[in-house]
């Protein structure tokens, strides 16, 4: 995406965007997704992804 948005803090990020760690908490992964923006959090800039485009994480099958 050409015009990625940057947010100064997590408090102002729209609810339908998530960081990689937030996606993992939802049981989703960011593999293959294009970041739609960035956010500054805890002194680092991290990518943001659109939650509706994320895929469920695959858990290993144990027999």
C-alpha cells in the first residue's frame, strides 16, 4: 500500500487494525499480509494489519 498511515500511540489506532502481537492474541497471524500502517508503542514502531484480512493460526496436529 502506498499511503501507509502512522499513529503516534495505540490509543488512536482504529479498532479494526491490529499489531502482530494483538493478532496472535486473537488466534490470527500476519503471514502474507501487507501492513496498512504503523504505530509507536513502547519506544518501537510496529506494523499494523487489517484484522479482517488475517488468517487463523494453524496449530500443530498432535496424534
